[in-house]
C-alpha cells in the first residue's frame, strides 16, 4: 500500500536522513543547503505572521499587474542566484584543491555542475530577464498592461513550479548528473533509472511551457498594444529586443519541450527514441536540444543588449546612434540564431562540409553584434557621460563581452573546436559572454528601473562597488580558464592530474570568493537603499533624464501606468516633450480606467504543475493524474467564471496625476551634476552642454 | 448574397481538399514508385494551401501584414529546423 | 468572405463589423492564439524531424506490416468532414449571432456534428493503435515505432483536447449564451481544429502514404 501512495519515495530519499545514516562531506554540505529551505520557510512564515503581511502577500500572488509579476520574477531569480553562486563557489573551491582529487565526491560534483547550469539558465537568467521585460515593456510602449495578464500570471506560476521541483530535489532525492544539456543515453533509463534525470526533464519542461507562453504574450503585446503614433521604428530599443526575444521564445522553446517529452517517454514508458539499441539515436536529442539551446543564448543576451542601448543613450544624454542599424542588427541576430545550432556539437561525427557550413554561419552572426557595439560606442562619443553603475556595467561589457565574443568566433572554427570542445576554454567562453553580457545587463537594468517601480533610487556608491566586484570577480574566476583549457583541462571534471594547473585553479578559486562577495553586495545595496529610501526618493519619476515613455510617469508608477495614454510623434518622445516644455502640462480630460481584477488562476496552476511533476518523478501516479485533471478542471471552471475587472474612477486618477504634474511644473529639477545625490527628486532640468 | 459566398468558399475548399486527398491515396494503393512520391508531396503542399486559403482565410491581400508575416516566418523556421535536421542526421548516418 | 482590410483584424474568419465591439476585441485574442499555434506547429515539426531521421529496422514490423490504408482513409475523411462542419459552425456564429439572444440550435448542431466526426476519427485511430500493438508493433519495439506512435499519438491527444474543448463550449453556450467570451473561444477553437487537419495532411502524406511507398 505504501508503494501505491508514495511510489518510489522512501525515508532514505530525504537528504537529512542520508546525512545521519552516511555522514560525510558531501551529505553534510547537501543537508546544510537543503536545511535552509525548511528553516527559511519557517522564518518567512513567522515574519509574515508577525508583520501581518499575509493579506498583502496574497494580493501580490494573485495580482495580474505586470509590474508586480515582474518583481516576483526578479525576487525568484535573486533567490535562485544565491543557490547558483554557492554551487559555483563550491566547484571552484573543489578545483582549487582538486589536484588528484578534491573534497567532493564525483557524484556530488556532477550534480553540482548540472544544477549550476540548469539553475542559472532556467531559474536565474530567464526569470531575471522576464522580470525586466514585464516591468518595462508595457511602460515603454505606453500600454496599461500586457495583452494577456492572466496568462502572464500563469507563466510565472509555471516557472515557479519548475523552480519548486528543482529546489525540492535538493532535499528529497537527487538531481541529474548529466549536465544542463542532459544527453541520453547517459540520462536514459538504463544508465540512470533514478529520480535525477526525471527532476531535470520535468523542471525544465514545465518552466519551458511558461516561457513559451511569455513569448506569445509579449509578442502580441508589442504587436497590438503600442500607444497611438508608436509605429515600429519609434519603439525603444529595449522593446525591440524584447520583441525579438519573444519571437525566439515562441520558436525555440518547442524543440526543448519535444526532446524532454521524448526523453520522458523513453524513461517512463520504455520508448526507443534515444536508446543505444533498437533503432534509437541519441543524436536526435542532441540535435533537438541545441536547436533550442542556441536561440536560448540569444534569448538571454538580446534583452541585455536592449539594456545596453538604454544605458548608452540615457547616461550619455544623447540619442542612440544608428537606431535603424541596431534594429536591423537585432532582427538579423534573431533570425540567424536559428541557423547555428550545430557548432555546439561539431565533434559528433558530421562531415567537414556540414561543419564548415555551420561554422561560417556562426561567424556571420558575430557581425551584427559588432555593428551594435560600434553603434553604442558612437552613442557615447561626445555625450554628457556619467560614470554611474550602469555605465560601469556598459564599459565592462564593451571590453569583456568582446573578448568572450572573440573566443566564440575561435570556437566557431570546427578545426579549432575539435581541440577546445568541452575543455575549460569553452567554460571560460560561455561565462565570458553570459556574465559581462547577460548578468551585467540584468544588474544594470535593475539599477535603472528600480526607482520607477519603488520610487527611490538604489544607493549609487554601493551599486558601483557591486559592479566593480562583479567585473573583478569575473576576470579572476574565468580568465584563467582560457589558459587551463588551452593546457588541456577538460570541463565537468572533479579532479585533475596536471600540477601545472594548480596556480590557475587557485586564482580562479579566489575569484569565486570575490563573486560571492559581489552577490552579497547586491543584497546589501538593496538593504541599504531601503533603509535610506526617503533620501533616495525620486517621486517625479525621471531620475536619469530619460528619453522614453516609461519615465513619463510618477514613481512609484500607479497601477494604471498612464493616466491618459500618450501619443508619440517620434523616437525618444519624452525627451522631445521636455525640450518643448510640454512634458508636464495639465491634461483636460480624464476617464475611468478599467483594470483586470486579481485571480487565483496562476497560483492554482502552479500548484497543479508542481504536483504533476513531483508525482511523475516519484512514480506517485495518483498525484500526477489528480494534478493533471485538476489543472484541466481549473481551466474549464475559469472559462465559466466571469472575468472580473474593477474601475478606477476618473476623479481618483485626476487627483493623483494633476498633483504630480503641478508639482513637476513648479519644481526646478536638477542637472546631471546632481544625479547621484540627494537633490535628485526625479525631475530633470536640461544641462547646457547636452547634445539632444 | 454575402452569406452564400462565404458558404461556397468553405465548400470549394472541401471539394478541392477531397480531390487532393483521393489522388495520393489512389496512387499509393495502385501504382507506387518514385513519381507517386513527388505527386504525394505536391498534393500535400497544395492541400496545405487550400486549407490555409479556404478554411483559415489567409490571403496575400485584405489582411494585416503581420498575419501573413507570422505564417510565412513559421514556414521558414520549420524549413530550417526540419530540413536542417534531416541534412545533419542524414550526413551522420551516411558516415556510420 | 470579408475582404476589406478594415474587416480583417486578425487571421482567420473575422466576426465582422456587425458584431460591434466583439469584432474589435477579437483582434488581440485570436492573433495571440495564432501565435501559440505557430509554436505548437514547431513542436509537431520536431516530432516530424525525429520521425524523418529514424529508419525502420529490418528486425521489427514496419509500415507494410502495420498500416491499414483503408482505416487511414476513413480517418482522413472524418477529419476533413469535421473541418467543413466546424467551418459551418463559425459561419453560423458570424452570420446569426451578431446580436445577443439568437437561437443557438444551429450553432450547437454543427458543433456536435463536428464532435461526432472527431470521435469517429479517434475511434478508428485507437483501433489502429491496438491492432498495431497486437501485430507486434508497440512503441517500445523500435525507435521508428516510438517516433510513429508519439507523432500520431500527439496529434490524437490534440484532437481529444479539441473535442473536450468543443463540448465545454457547447455547455457554455447553452448555459451562458453566445456572449463575447464564448465568441472568442469559438474563434480560437476553430483555428485549432483547422490546424489539426493541416497537421494531419502532413501525417497521412509522409507517415502513412510515404511509408508505404
């Protein structure tokens, strides 16, 4: 009977039990990490109860407001980033003492690199980016919300469900040891019948469905909900990159869903998609996975490029140079990204012709990126540059991302790749493009748009230190890996035998400590900023002399975004309005605003998806079936329930909006000299030396 | 009348699709061979167009640009992905 | 067919201006669903790609032993007919339900006929699967069979989903009447149903007929 209820779940599956039964370094580390979850959970429940924050919590969890959903994505990502950084630090620590064996067992190390990669891509980078896109894009196009607010909530729920499965694997069971790429037949039923690969498949497939729906949502939002006068060539660059990212999501997530489903069929039902015998072919998985995997890296980096565009123009007080060429380059990257999946497996047996064709295509895709970098440099030239934290990230990006891109061009040559594939050189390359590219963009984006949502800036000094720590930490940790890769050290290896590698590993280990410190500084920055929020307040909503529509609202932005939807006549409509003096003129007519009401839909789907995944992993079939039926029933029931909205009366909108406009007209504002000090209340006065 | 026109649209599509189905079925059941293969592909593509035109009301004129862009772009992506897979996996198979 | 650009706000059959605001509301909803359909098509495409690159093994049963061309012809006929009847349903929606409170009998009739034809399709398909398994061709037998069963099975799952969806719509129309929400759902469902037939063209052409060549 126990088997019917609990499937293959036993007491031994729980890491805390394992730690007691077999105490060693590995179980101790894992158990301590896992214990953080119940302990943290209890602490959070206590905090919520003591501060009476349960009702606000559920208001947030049932909200369909894009700003709240975006914030929740980011909070989720920060928590997962903590785990990801710890995993990375553990691996680097092991490698620093890894000559002839470190302190981790190979099984533990293998789980670490698998969870580190899976976590960082699916539960850190993508949620961070979805969070930024959620918060910013509707504001930048002058809309009140996304096209499908409830679907937005469901996407968040599915991502959270995937994250839940990923986190629970730390405590109950184990995770896959097959890397974030999860190739069969290693992850097939024969070699790894345990729960690890099942957790992996379900975590990424479930969150992958959420990501696909996000792609649908945002592409429709950008296509259909732009404000009057905003044709495509007047959209801000961040919105352009969000559009291209959405297109990539729509077409690149299905291959992942498909290959995960096929691997799942192999594992659960004994199919022969990827087995070594009976007509299976693991190359099909690899082919499908990278057909997802390559566009995926562009999904990660394109929004970061969008942020770089915003930084370049905003913090140099200049219009973006070469708007058309950057848009064209972004679209080229988006389309070309579907044609270059094969270089991820040059060594898997294709002929030289096939390899060469894809190698050339990959080198081509570097060209539009180069165009963008030149455009950003040209934007900075002659501008009123402020060396704020985002500008530090941009400059770090210019130097470091270029190196990473160049190492990518090296890897794009099949001949060279045969030597470098799966060595530490590859590890150095992709961290070199992800950290100075994606992460810098994310952190800069948070610094830029945080004041818009919360009404106060992040403390500039702390943000700058954070930026420098990330740059230095990255350089120390990953630059040595280029060298060790060239010296022949492979990736994903718990130990090595060449003593010449040791000094490089030690430097890299020190770098990992710096990265850990950098992460702590993110938390510290937010903490200190919250403590000083009155001094840092920017109620007028335009702390950086912004150029695009999102800066044309008070801060914190009211839930309806714009009291009256703006009409635009060109790129950088807000700058134009400020120059003409019409930015804060009173508006004659206000109307009632109808907003979608809160709903439990996303929360319920999240719970059902979690149950479905957990049930499948542990062969608790009743749980899987009940969750699936529950999800379907939920959808049917919600189809019959009326879709509630609530009205915000015009009088209320008028009161808030008029007060803001009047105060803005009557205040003086600051020049960029005072941007980083207390005088900045979010109102901009033109510098005499600004180039429009 | 407009209503009859719309109804006839569906009916024409149905008839065309039926013809384009009967041809390949009959050919495969009786003749077979390489020519049948090409006729099969041709009929499939034509029937796809019939469905898109008469059932799904896609056209080159008379609708928003993004609607056609969407389907054409998807077609391109499918061509690259499916065609590319066949090319790559076929190449690997030949070298085994 | 609505041919002026103003009438055509989204791909597929538009409600038309007689439906007033409902016609305008449909633009975002139906376009969004088409976008989702495109991603679904790519998922099918991936199963096709795997199928196309998996050869039948000499040891195990293949197309000639397992395929029943007559049954496939019946399934094709059922699905194509159901495409026509679903079109009739949407035409009825467009032409007779511009105002609220019109009689829903004709609409429900065409929807139920579609469900019936869809059930016929599923019945034949499931029977075929059962006889294939009995003839030594279950999906666990070879890579080719895994690819075949999963691709055809994925389509069958979609058909099942579409039928359940249609029944929910019928229930909704009978309980709530043909208001904006059910109109939009119907438009989306019709797009879904037509795309199932589009995918079926590829399946019967390349899997069944192609396999027998």
